């Protein structure tokens, strides 16, 4: 099947010379949920803004279901809903007027039943007559989603949909995204949170310094990201890892005060219970345990530094 969205060699250098995107090629499949992961300043918002016609690319082409995003701007843009990272609504307007207006803006005929259902789905129906400035931050974010969906787009961009929202709204957001997907909406979201990608996405793209470093099925990526570490804080420091512990992947840190165990959290058996039993058998006492998962930031650093090494070579 033809991809619903195709970016070919898309680049962006902002005035002032900063290269925010370096020749990005990306195909988005019809109906998928695609998560774009990347640290601050990676180029995520720039990429979305280019597809939505807010930022002009310096090079490359974008095709939205066969429509060139620049030459055929109106047709392409009508297919897209955008939930921006920053609040962008008229604070003095009411919730329902905002949704109606946005629908009209994209040339759709009024459909009160659709707007009603949309606001109900977003738990905004009771607030429909409130001015946006009277709403809480979380509700304002929902209004942004209502606005983005008001014209029934086929593709929905969510730029950091859950940054700064509480756990319950985050859950609601995930449920909503799931429902939209069932209706066949293609969803592209950006996030800093690996958990979010883990929960939602079919595929994940990692972007750093304007470069799309990898695009993979989520399951494959999660396996790679499943590496975890557990530090065992010892009562008495060790000089070396005892031979009796050679079957575990251990190293000593902090001048022998920490025994570090690297394991695969996605494996059926982590080896932790048996390791702790063995320590008991050997009379190695510990006062605490600390686990860490490899954070997204670590993974970026890892990916990016490998890339730098490759380029240097
Ligand atoms: N209008 C602009 N003019 C000049 N530089 C810009 C502009 N917008 C963004 N940039 C720069 O481009 C780079 C990418 O920014 P972008 O907003 O796309 O990153 P991001 O991945 O969305 O980051 P975040 O996770 O913080 O939202 C940054 O270095 C940023 O400073
Ligand atoms: Mg951004």
C-alpha cells in the first residue's frame, strides 16, 4: 500500500544558519501509530511544522496521500490535524466555538452531531460554553485536540501530547488515541517518554540533532532498549567479582562498594532472585538495591556517539 505520508530528503536550515533537519526520509503507513522520539532540540517540531505547512523546508518533498504538501497545500493540509506543542487558541473564545470555527476553516460543512460527540469523547461537553481561559491546563490541552480533530482529519499529529499532564489525563489521552486508530486515523506523536512509545506505537523513529537515526517496529526496538542495570550496595567492599558469580554479568563500581548487574529486562528470567540467593550463600551482605533502566537519553547518547565515531572513521 502507498504510504499515507512520505518525506523525501526533507531538510531545514533556519535563518541564522542552524540546521534543524538533515535530509529526512520517512514513510508513514496508513493507519499506524508512529512515535517520534528525540531529545530537546532534535527537530521533531520542525519536522511536523514542515508537514503542516507552518515552516518552509529548505529542501526535499512531502507527499500527503499523493498531494504535494507545498504545491497542493490546501488538499494536503485538510487531511491533517495538528495538536501543537504550544497552546495556540483564542483564550476569549468558548470551547464549542473554537471547535466549530476550526472545522469551518478547513472547508468542512457544519456537523453539530460530530462536534457534540467529539467534545463528549474529550470530556469537554460540560465545558462547551466556557471560555478557554477559564479552563485548567489539562482541559486546555483537550481543547487543542478537539480543535485538531474538528475537521475529521485522516492524519493526526500530536506534538508532545502528554508533556506536563497528570497520570489520569495521560491515560485518557492514550485511550483516545487508541479509539482514533480503530477508526483508521493515522497518528504521529512526538514524545520524550519511552513508556509512551511503548504503550502506544506500532513503529518508533529516533531523531537527534536533525537526523533520523533509526525507524523500527516497536517490538524490535523495545528488545534493544530492554537492557537494565541493578546496583547492589555492599556492606563491605569487594576487591574482585567472585568466581562463584561468573554466570551473572557483573562488574564492580565505586571502589568495590557497588556490584553492578547488567541484565535484559525483557528476558523471561532476569537472574536476580538466584543472584541474591547466591550472594546470601557466599555471605556477601548488602544494604540496598538500586535499579535503573537505560533512559531514552542514554540511548540517544549511545546512538549519537556511535554515529559520531562512524563519521570520524
Ligand atoms: N524559528 C526558529 N528559528 C531558529 N531556530 C529554530 C526555530 N525553531 C526551532 N529552531 C531550532 O531548531 C532546532 C530544532 O528545534 P525543534 O523545535 O524542532 O526541536 P524539538 O525536537 O521539537 O525539541 P523539543 O523536544 O524541545 O520540543 C533547535 O535547535 C531549535 O533551537
Ligand atoms: Mg518540539
